[in-house]
C-alpha cells in the first residue's frame, strides 16, 4: 500500500517536471517568435496553451486524489499541497509565454521590438529559461539548497527589467507610444515568468524544511 502511495507521489513530481519542460519550451519559442517576427512559431505557442491547461488540471486532480485517499501528514502533506501550488505556478508560466507570443503575432509582419531593445529581450529570455530549468530540476529532486538559490539567480532578470524602464522614460525614445506599451508589457511578462520560477523554489524549500528561504524554519 505504501509502495503505491510513494509511486503516486513520484508520478506527481514527474508530471510537474513535464509541465515545467513545456513552459520552458514555450518561452524559448515565444522569444524566438518575438525576436524574429516568426508568425508560425508564435501561433504554435498559443495553440499549445490548451495542452498545458489540461496537464495542470490533471496534476491538481492527482494531488487531490492523494489527499483524499492517502491522508498524508507532515512533510508529505506539504509536498502534496505544495504540488498543487507549483502546478499553478507552472501553468502561469505557460500563460505568460503565450502572452509574449500573442504580441509577436499581433505585430506581425513587423517585429514588435525596436532594434535597440532586442538584445535586452534576448538576455531576459535566456535568463528566464535558465531559472525555469533550475526550477524543473528542483521539482524533480526536491533539493531545498538548490531551490533556495533561485531567488538570487533572479537578480539578472530584474536588472534587465529595470533597464527597459530606463529606456522607456528616456526623452530620446522615438519609437512611439504603441511600441512603448508593448515593451512595458513584454518586460513584465518575462519578469513574472522568472518570479514564478522563484516561487517554485520557495515552495520546494517549504516542503522540505517547513520554513522559507531567509526565514526561521518552522519544523
């Protein structure tokens, strides 16, 4: 009986890892669509969104089934409840990637990004994907030490996001209000994608220790 229980927990973690991989792929493709004004790639990211929603629903159902039938306690209870939140974080990451693709599609055949901000978005995309890969690793390993480091690794994305706003408020910005709105929205999407990866790390730390990074442990 307990063997089946632990198999269910492992399967749930595996499903979350799969979802994280899909979110990573979605942001990579959305970033390429954005930088290269690739309509077919943008539409593929948007079309794949339904699959992520379905996976999130199945992960939540699996977690609720474990809660109802196995009645886990202590760290196992934190893991199952945390998995529900992690699935929601990953689902949101997928939604944000789709939002990036949506702007790329909206501005096609033009590139949504002025030339002077393309390097910044390429960097933000790369850093956000790196964070998500680390989040995927900790979802599968449940390594609280690695999970705690995600918060510090997010600094690069935050720095690029601040740089974008510096450009937007510069009196030399000549690309118009519509472009400025696109840039502000896109910057927010990448920042939030990275923030959700950090949240996954926090949840894994809590599952393992009962405390949060930088906080006193509770159990």
